[in-house]
C-alpha cells in the first residue's frame, strides 16, 4: 500500500502580503461607493488608504520572504482599480459629470493610461537595460502618486469651498495632464534615489513629525501642499537624471 504524503497548506508568510493587497483593492472600491453617495471626503480617504496599504504589501512580502508571481499579479490588478478606475470615477461623479462627453473621455483616458503604465512596468521588470531604474529613478510618476495628484482640485475644493475648482473645464485638463505624466518617459525620484546626509537626519525626523501633525490637524491643506511639493521635485529629478546620463556617457567614451 502506497503511503500518502501529508498535504501542506499555504505558509502564513505568503498569505499576509496578499491579504494586505486585497484590503487595498477593497479600499479603492469602497471609495467608489462613497462617491456614489456624495461623501467626497470619505471617497478620497479610501483611495489614500489604498495607497498606504499598497506601500506596505511589498515591504511585508520582502520582510517575510513571501514574494510570489500570484502576489505580483494581484498587486497590479489592485493598483489598476484603486489608482486608475476609482479616482477616475470619483472625479467624474464629483465634477466631470456636468460635461458628460468630454468628462467621460478624460476619465477613460486616465483609467486606461494607469493600466498602460502598470503594464509597461510589468513588461520591463526583468529587462536588464533600464537606464532610469539602474540610476535609482522611475519612468514617469507611479500610479499611487498619480491618483493623489489627480484629486488635487478635490482637496482644494474641500478646504476652500470655491466652486471654481469643481469646474470640469479645470478638472478635465488637469486629470489629462496627470495621466500623461504617468505614461511619460520623464525621470522621477524613487525612494532608492533619495538619500539623506548624516548631518540632517534629526531635521528629517522633525520634518516627518511636522507633516504628520499637519495631516491630523489640517489634512486637506497638507495634502495640497504635499502635491505641490511633489510637482516641484519633477524639474529637479529630470535635471538630476540628465547629469547622471552625461556622466555615464563620459565614462563610456573613456578608453
């Protein structure tokens, strides 16, 4: 009689990061639910929560050595919905619905461009020749940052109450611009390219504490400032990568 081997279950270390990714997906979808009910602040918070969870799942997977191909595919699907479909529908229901033709086109463009950016990232993940990645930069802005930037008019509208920022003729060009930034070839900073000098570590910790306190006391104004600060870094990241590329070209020309 042949002895049957015991059936082994899925290790917990492989389950934990996938569960966090699933929570991020649920959070993004819940943002759509709140937008349908006109609860704009909760809708935005759900997308932001999805961004926080998206930043945690990869780190948890590497920490517990729970990376898997299934997890990578689930993460891409979650990002496409949470940072593509959900912000597009929230902004459409909040502003672009008043101009349904152009508004729906812009919403589709944003959602599709988010999916294209994620597809490009997945297609090139095993490519050895990636100049931006090897220098510590990203190609275009990442999907979570794109979602946060796309909702910038909504942040300003919440804390200012000015209906100008709800105008579809202002929101539509802005959303299209952010969609372009996601699929562009611009070099943008990544966490790996940002390095603190040893003599300013204390100041950096103080800055993080101040931002955290500002988010608690004046969340929407702080989110607006963070978005503006991120936009300000784009010219510097482009210039930094251009300098790195010149140095590489000079080194390649040496005998």
